[in-house]
C-alpha cells in the first residue's frame, strides 16, 4: 500500500472515531485553590516526590507542609536565631537526597541597629524527620534568594562588601565546601543541567553558565530582558524574560545548551507590565509559565493555553495526577491546575522512529498493529500510547491528530 493511501486511510479512521474520543474525554479546566492564612505571602513551592508539598510563606516567616492527598497543611514557624532580628522571610526552596528542605531567607522584617560580628542569616535547613530547623553558617556575610540542590550539593548565591560568590555546601554537614567568586549583579534563579549550573542575573540581564567540574563560568548569555526562571527539556534551555516593557509580549528565550546562542523567543501571547516569571516542563514535555500578573500558561508545539488566576502567580511544582501547583503571591493561595486533556500526552512517544517529526513512518506503524493485543503477532507495545493493552482508534486518533507536527519546542 503506497504512503498516500495509507495516510489517507489513517486520517479518515481518526476523524470518524475522534468524535467518540472527544465525547469521552471532554472536561472543563479550572484552577482550584487551597486557602492559606490571609496574612501570608506564598513564594517558593516544591514537591518531595512522595506525598508532600512545601511552601515558603514570606512575611509571616513560616514553612507550610501540605499533604497532597488530604489538602491539609501544618505551619512551622522559622525561629529567629539572633536577638533583634524579627520575622525571617523565606523565599526559595530546595530538597536534598535525604528529603530535607533547604530554605533561602531573603532578609528579615526588622533588623537591629548593630549586626553581630558572626552575622549570617540567609540559609536554613528544615529537618523533615524531627520537624526542626538548623541554621547554616555561610562563609560570606549574606546569602540571597536563590538555592538549588544539584550534584549532591546545595548551591546558593552569597555576597559581602568585597565580591559575589557561588557557595557550594555539603548537605549532610551543613558546611560550606567552597565559595567561588563571581562578577555579577544579583543572581535570582538557578537550574542544573548535565555538568553546569545556569544562573539568571536579573540586574545585568545575563545568564551565567557555571561548570561544576572546572569550577568556572564557561559562558555568559547576554541581551536577555530581565532573565528569571530557567528550565530545560534536555536539549535546550528556556529562560523567562521578565520584561517591564508594556508594549512587548512576554517571551521565553530558547537557548542552545552547548553554544549558548538564543535560538528563538517563544511568545506567551499575554501582554502585561511584567512578563514571564517562572518556567517549568511537565511530564508531557509541555512548557508551563507564570507571570507577575494573573496568568499561568502552558505551551506545546500544537497549542497554547492560558489560565486566568489569582494575582501574582510565581513559583511552580508538578505533582502526580497531572497537576501543577503554583504560589499565588498576591492572595495567600496555592493554585492547582491540570493541563488540558489533549496536552496530557508527551508527543515524543508518538514519534516512534525518533526523528523529531510525527509523519507517515509513525502512523503506518500504528496502522500495522491496529486491533492487536499483547501476545498477538502484530502487537507493538510502543504503539499502545494510552497503555490500555489494545491498539485501537484511541491510539490512531492520537498520532493522526499530531500528524506533521514536531515533537519538541
């Protein structure tokens, strides 16, 4: 059977049966919210890959520990460990291999007139088993808002009156292993990829690539518009450009991970006074973003969806059941939203020959296995996209709907 006829038959099959598929899967997609105490400002949010989401509650100086099944939470006050320092403001979170939560402290609500000689205050460890806090002594005067667990170490940004530093900390002993001097403005976000840390500098408009083997900055990506959140699909790096230009659509810069060259800018299709803030890929390779306004959005190669949320959607984390949780800074809520059902599939699995394009090669392979079940000669487990042990109209509908599409942003 020639290719044209095969494709035509496949698409006709999909069109005839797709109405049934849609009727079975159609649903409304609304954001749900978990109320937090009204005087809190939720910032960093992270899932422990078990059953708990942790949320940094800025202003009230607390850590919220949320059970993802019952949607109930406990609040833990971060104690003040210096006399005269009141109200530590937790900002970003990281989880180490022991499941303990590291909390960056972005200053206090009030400070004494004179700082102690051994002053350090910007990094705290929450020991999950004992539900206690440990304070980490830094080798510089200050730590900042960014913290990351990567390559078995905690990394954070620190500075003093002399220079800026990237701090490398042993997560077991809480000791600073090394402090690497940097020349930067203010590091706001970090992301680990292979043997490098990608770090956004919001004041200078640069992203620094720090190699953890050579312990040096190996690339500087400039010409970015207020870079903040960073993520990767494994092939490229994506940086949220938090532009303050009201005439510019919010954009996400796509950067070659090897050369550091900006490949393109992906529009979020929303114009606000401040653009994308945080970015994240979900399990389906969809790219999620939040902004400094009311929006959270999701993008893949086929479509874009934007949800209108409560004010100031900031940090995100993904938990099972296809749910993205995000902090609503302006309203003391945690938001929860699912990707639309037609985006709840990683298009990479539809690319059966792995050439980056869903084409006749992929659809013909599904057609050859149509109607088969395990143990039959025609059975092809890779073509059973919804893993229901039969290759039927649902599988053909999936591959036919994305026919001709690229599998990566």
